[in-house]
C-alpha cells in the first residue's frame, strides 16, 4: 500500500497539471458555449458513426456508444484517449524501431508439409497465427508441463544456476519474497560472473509490489532492469500493459505460463485459498521465439540493445533429431487491428469435434468468442471451463458469472475450483491442439494487453495438460442452470455488468 501511495504522490503533480490545463481551456471557451455545443454535437455524431463502422469487438463498441451519446464531450474525450488505437502511436513507434532485429530462419516449409499431410485444418490454424504474428512454427523437442507454480519454481532455480551467457526475465508482477529473492540471489551471482542479466517488468502491474527503489537495488547488483510503459501521467497507452511472463536462459531454456514472480504463485503464502496455476519449460529450437519476444520489447523500452548474437538458436539439433510434436510461440499486441488469441480460440472451438476444455481465472469474452463457445456446445462438442472457486477480485468475478446463463443453457459445462483461486490459462482441443500461456478469456487480455502464448500440436505436454484438467475438475463444483442465481434483479445486474465487462 505504501508503494502505491508513493507512486500516486509522484504522479499527482502531472495529473493536476493536466486537469488545470483542461480547466483553463474550458474557462477560455465559455463565452462561445452555444456554437461550441452545436459543433460538438456534430462531432459526437461523426464519432458515433466512426465507432459503429470501425472493425472492433461489438461489446466494446456498445460501452463507448453509450458513453458518447450520454455525455458527448467527456465521452468523446475518454474515447479519444483510451478507446482509440491511434493514441498508442508512441508504443507502436518504439516497437517498430525494435523490429529491426535480424529475421528468424525461414525453414518452416518441411514442418508445414508434414502438418498439412497429417492435419490440413490444424495446418491452416498454425499458418494463420504465424502470418499474423511473424513467429515461426518450430519442432517441439521437449516441453515439460507443471501443474503448479510450486513444481516449476525449483526447476527455474536449477536452470538459472546453469546460465553461462544471458538471463532474460519479463513478468507482469514482481514482489520481494522467497520466490523473487531466491532468483535475484542467483542472478546477482551470475551477473558478477559476466552473465548478461536483464529484467523487464510491467510498471502498473507491479505498482503495489515493486517500486523504482527496488529496481534501483537490482541495478546495483549488476542486473539491467527496465519498467514497461511507466505510469508517469494519464495517457492513451495506460491500458496497454505487458502481461507477458517469460524466463529465458542462454537461448536454450524458456519458462512461461500463468505464474508471476510472487510468493502466492508458489503457495508459499496463502491468498484466496490454494493458488492453482500452471506453467511449462521449453528446450530446443522453440526457445528462439521467446528470446525474440523478449528482445523486441527490451530493445523498444530500454536503452541498451541486446546483442544480435544472443538471438540465434544455439546448437540446433539435427533435422532427424527426436521430435515431440510441434509448437508455435507468439505474442499478442493490442496495437494491431486483429486480436490473435481471440481469433485463435474461436478457430479452435470451430474445429473441435469431441471436446474443447479451457482454464481461465476471468471469463468476460466478447460476442464473437462467446458465440463460438455456444455454437460448439450446441453441435455436441464437450465444452468445459474451469474457473476459480475463491475470487481475487469480487466485482470481476461477478462479471464473469454474468456470462454463465447463456453458456450453461447452450450446454457448456462450468466448474469452480473449491480449494481456492485458479490463475491458469490454457486450452486443449481433442487432445491434438492446445495452448498454454498468459491469455485470460476476458476483454483486457484478449484485446488490451500484450500477452504471450504457446500453441502445441500433438505434443506429450497436451496429455499432461488433459490429465491435470481432469484431476483439477475433481476438486471443483459444477455450476448448472439449476444452481445459478436467477430472477429479475440478477438479470438486471448481469445486464449492467455485461455492458461494463470490456472495461475491467
């Protein structure tokens, strides 16, 4: 709480200056109130037309239309600042400049030939993701699944001890404690030995847990550190957060999943009951995609670029080396006109024949994704969603439950994890294709945040994911049409919450 208070006091002068400027502007314009009001009405009408014709999620359009039509001037100003992607130009420019990284080897043709022969529909899905993101399909040499952060943490420490060239760390939340302090102790030793150690964290995501003073202490240990999109004043890029989570070591090993670097994620401290999260470890050529994801962001938001020599996949196995399926790791960007993971999940639901199962802590899908869940269930696909039993954010949890009726009535099965909070983000379809990453099934994750995700095809990791899903389901209570809240007031509350869901 003290960290948040200090940050608020730090940015308060900038915010007050912004408000003072607006007050002076409105005071200066007051004598021309009538013509200005007429002009603003015309501009509001044009803005409404622009929002209606814009290619965007329908639910998101509705909230902005309601706001602009109800209070035209404040609504228009808020939309132009927060709802319009044109205001993300500074972030877009930085990332565009960082894309001068050397291109990855274009050697995916044999993989797509193999995938196309075995499963043409899956080949279409993977090729579409590659085209949209620029990240290539890779053979999966080894992917180890961890059903809890508790299981992954000791392996992360073991791999950190092996680092010889570089350690790249990028997380939404950092917090001092057993997990982070243990990693910092190793990274500081490695930095003293000449290993290049870099830490990138989201400034707003860590606002209550990690301060600029903490970051300064890292720098004193020889660790390069940079905050993503620092919160210095109110700006249009405020909503664009770095929700990605990755640890890359020497380009040989990468860890990712839902686990942030704080003690509740490994159940060392208890918050909201037992913390159910998942993660994985990649080795082999597939790690290169994660190295490039980190390098693009670091080069964009820090001042000391990563040497290109770090970007190559070290000692790539021979083409005939054992392969455990395929994997395509990518990141989502709110700066693009398409939402990769949202389209991916819609695609996976459309091709599901037997089952489609999802882990998510938050459930606020847009209209298109909601429709995909409903259509899959109606045609007989076994669609399941595991949600938390104990919420971390009660209002957001209540918003998620507002989507239960339409999903349950269509035949989607929803389970709530009674021991505590589910923070896992994953999908599995027919045991053939699945994903593990940082993407929640809510608007913020699907449309506003930078996220990372790994899409697997016929990897043994999917078998472990399926077994874990079923084991977790045993600890859940199933929600049905008969045991959810009903009645006019619940319907009214759900309707209002559904309108505001895109903003949460």
